């Protein structure tokens, strides 16, 4: 399927407050794919199949949706995928029952109100409740990167484009945008919604028009920031200057030379180590003083249970009359999978969770913050 240059999924990168010039800078560069993205696509296809045909994800375990491009292996629905997609399917079915409206799935919508045909995208889930003058736009996220809903430019774009495509601006009072993200902990839960009035979306519509105007202006400079994480352009001088604060004032702004890329490549190990040291140093500062960077909080780091006595585990499983091969997927399976094929008491005995360390997470992570740092001398008055 051909994608728009002005992809709604990457709108947060080319929007007016980010880097509209990235449209120019990335033209002709393929975004490619990766196993995580292909797994997400398969999960989307599973969700669409279940909603469309009334199936339950758990009954689809073993079915195939798509394949991995790196090894041409089919993507098989396992229990983990089925459990995640079940949340999406449940949400979709519940909303359809409550409104009495059949949703549209994988609907291609275009922002035709901008007077052009090349600004479009595909909405996972669209439901127009005409009785209550409400449009529902929902997006399923199978990945682990936290996605926030307020001011989510992808969902807002779907909302505007759907109002355009269905020609229902005069029949809608509010647009409810929703993210369903079952595999990432978020302080607001796995299903998160934000509502806009159509008046608010008219304002956003003008911002999209301005973003595209800036993107098509060859003099619009590139602008680095958090949005660079989603940019496919590697040879970007602006990002280099932003990250490393190195200036090449006499060279073109938009692109590094091949020689400069080679110089950077030679320094990758140093750059990575520098970044690791910054992370380590900030964590040390947080632990010792309680000082936390804006937008972060100290939380318990996630630790996975490990087996320290693998031979003992095998012998215990054999004593139960269970083939030890069930413990392995070429290597020893994780505790969650093992507990499904052996007694929980054995799994709990041999899989030991190490003490949790400390790490930093976004404030939207739903793990509780922990107390760090000592109390400075003199904070409390001595009791006499």
C-alpha cells in the first residue's frame, strides 16, 4: 500500500512546531521495516479479523498473519499477542454495542479540506455515532514506546481527515480519540482517550495547512528535537549540531558529506560510551541527592527472574514426569511461559527475581516513584 509523504503516523515530526523541513530532507529515503513493526502489523491484522468476523483472539492462537521480512518466517499468533489484541477487540465490540453502530476498520481517509489529495492515512477504527453527534477515532499500538493521547497529532489528523472524507463536519459536535496500548504500562491505563470539539479541530486544521506550507518551502530550516527519534535521515547535520554541539559554519545545513559520516562512524563507540556515562551519572546524581531531570521520576527497575540451578530445575521437572524439553525454546524459556507447563511451586522455587535496582522513567510510566537521596544535615532541628 502506498503511503502519503505527509504520513499521519509521522505528523509529530513534520508538524509546524517540530521539523516541517524533514519532509524535504527525507524525500526518497525509505523508512524500511523491522521485526517489531512487522509484529505490530500482524497484531493489527488479527484485531481487524476478530472485530470483522466476531472471533476471539484466544481462539486464533496458531493462526498466521503476515511474515517477517528478515527471515521470511510467518508470524504466528501466540498467547501473548492474543492477550494484547483482546483488549482492542473488547473495546471495539463494547463501543459498537453501546452505540448500536458498526465500526469501519482500516479506513483510508484524506484531508481534502486542504485542497489537495496527497494528505491521507489509514485509521484503525472509525465509528460515527450520528445520534449523539460523536465521531470515535481509535488507534491500536502493539509496541512498548509510550504514546500519549492529548494533542496526539496522528489521531487529530485522522479526525480531521475522517470529517472531510465522510463530509460530516456539520453533523458532529465532538471527536473522541483513543489509544489502546496493552503492552506498555501507562499511568492513565492501557486505554486512554481525549475529546475535541469540531471547533478545536478547525484550529488544528489550519495548523496542518501551515505545516505543509512550511514543508514545501525550500527555505524552511531543519529543526532538531525529540522528534528526531522518528526521522529516517541519518546524514542530518542539524541533528548532529543539536546532539554534539559541533559547528561546521561553512558547510550546507541539510546534509553531512560522506567523509563526515565516516568520521562519525569511527567515533560511534566513543559517542555510545559518552551517552552511557551520561545516563549512569544522572542515575548516580538522582540516587545521592534526589535531583531528578524534569519530566522523569525514580522507579524500581524491571528485573526478570533467572534460574541459578538449571540442573536442579530439570531434575525437579523430571520427578514430576514432565519432559524437560518443555522448558526450552532453544534456550530456557522465561518464567511466565514455564509456569504454563510445569507446577508453579517448581517455577517459583528455581526462578529467582534479583533485587530491583533504580532507574528513571517518564512520569507517564505507571510504576510508583520511590524515595532516593539522603536528607541533608541540618534539615531537621535536634530534639532536646
